[in-house]
């Protein structure tokens, strides 16, 4: 029965995406809305009996690796050298804008309500995170290309890496203060980030050499390498810790980054074309998995708090992106619209809020419960509007449909982000 329900849930979510495309809206919006519909809080087709099954957990892990591969395929050394430190600097500015704005705004509100300032900092740390799957889904669906699209992909890479490091260090420090049994921050960081990076880079390089000599696209070898890499990481993960702690998006990103720097441009393009259906399936599964737990009733409980969280996060992102974009000389579309394309937040925010709520709950259960209500409710509202706003941002930037069907736009020169539109399109 769980298998039939799982297949039915997947079919409904896929159909919802196709249906919503008929009215010129992104498929991911249909996936999100239908994902909530089939989730445990409504139709209960996609429930804990499915998500807790080892087979599904393996599929979900592979889906995370696939999302990481999409991100990491942008990390081509020759292209990164052209960008230099500009994208890193832009990511720092954008994250700093969010952190300071959310901390200051909620800090003032919470001071008035006699809520500890630490809760405002927790909100701010979580708010810095961008969910990579929805970001990439919009770019893939609308074949966007140009300064904004390329900056967004590169920023997603940086955000995934930096936010995970910051959050897990932060939460580990809190654990060390509130729980005598907690593991040190450095050990947690090593398990979650460093080990996946080392395994991803090492096996990605070997996979690149393996694929390099393949006849044709090498897709079969590529898929085999992905499965083997995931299996090895899972084995190491369970050996090091009782439950999985590794970041599998980082594993996929580093695996892909190492691989694409070994193979030729033609092989990269051929792999991109062949891998596209797998990519879409992975995205759909990730979106379903993050949408299903969202509870519409949280909207009533969270109310204005969730709306304030969304507004302060977007304001901080806009301030940081605008200031950072001006500092690095980014294209005007990056300065004006990057905050909108980086809006997606659910998935990673649900994981972070759950962990933060557990830690804070050790000393203040009511505050932990508040975190668990406000941020998931904000994620629910935000995700519905974020994909629509992201699409509009690409329209305003004139980038929808600019990638050719055979153009691996995710793998191309991200230095467009720091070139003016005139220089990019008219000075050839």
C-alpha cells in the first residue's frame, strides 16, 4: 500500500506541475501546492510510512546528491578564475544584509516583548539560507541565461557552502552551552561538511577519469559513479555516526565540480543533455519531500510573525545584494533582482528551524515551539510567492528563453555577473 500511495502522490504532483504550466506559471508552484495537498496534514497519501521507509530515504539522499550535482557543475576552474572573488564577496554582502536586517528588526521587537535576543539571532542565521532546488528549478524550466541567471547559480553554490558552515558551527556552539553530551562544533562540522567534500572531490576526480575515455556521452558511467559515490558516503556516514549527518548536497556539488574539470566541453554538454530527465526527477522528489510536511494551519498560528520574517529577510537580501553588486561592479539586473531570484527558502529552513527548536527547547520549550511554528509557516507562504517573483525577475531582466536548448548554461562563464548588459550583448 505505501508503494501505491507513493506512486500516486508522485503522479499527482507531476500532473499538477504540467497543469499549472498551461496557465504560464512555473511547474514548481504546482509541485509545491500539490505536495502540501498529498502530505500528512491533508490527503495523507505521502506520509511518515513512506518517508521513513529505507528505500525512500535512499531515493531522497540520491535526490539531494542530484541537486548538488546541478550546483557543482558550475564550478569550472577556468571560469571561476575569470570571476575571481567577486561572487564570494557578493554572497557575503547578501548574507550580511539579511543577518543584520533580521537581527535588528526582530531584536527590537523581541526587546519590547521581553523575548531573549538570542531568538532574533537564530531567526537571522536561518534566514540567510537559500533553498537550491527551487532556485535551479525555475532556471531550468524557463531556460534563463544572462548576468542574473549566472549570478544566481553561482550565489547558490556559495550560499549552500557558507550558510551550512555558519549554521552548524552556530548550532554546535549552542549545543555545547545547553547540553553536556553534545559533540564539539569542530567535530560536527567535520562530519557534516569536510568529510563529504573530501569524498566528493576524490571520487569526482576518479569518475572524471573514468568517463573521459568512454565512448559516446559516458552517461552510463556517470550514473554508476553517482550511485557508487552516494553508497560510499552513506557507508562512511553510518560508520562515523549512528544516524546520517553528512550534507549530501555538498557531496554532489564537490563530486560534480571535480568531474567537470576533468572531462572535455563536449562531454560536459553531452552529459548535461542525457542527465536532464534524472535531474528533473530528482528536483520533483526534493520539492515533494519539502512541501509535504508544510501545514496550512500554521498560517493561522503564526500570522503576522511569518509575514514579518519574509519581509525582513527580503529587505535584507535586497540591501545586501544591491550594495554588494555595486561594490563588485555587477550588472544592474543583478543589483536590482538578485534578492528576488534568491528568495526560495523552504527545505533547508525547515531542517534548520527543527534543529534550532530542539536546541532552544532544552532551556525554553515555549520558545522552541515558536521557532517551529513561525519559520515553517513563513516557508509555506514564501515558497508560493517566491517562484512567481523569481519568474518575474527573470522577465524584468530579459533572460527568459535566452539559453539555447543545447546550451549547458549552468556550466558557462559566470563572469557575466560582473559585466554590464551593454558589454555583454552589444560590444561583440
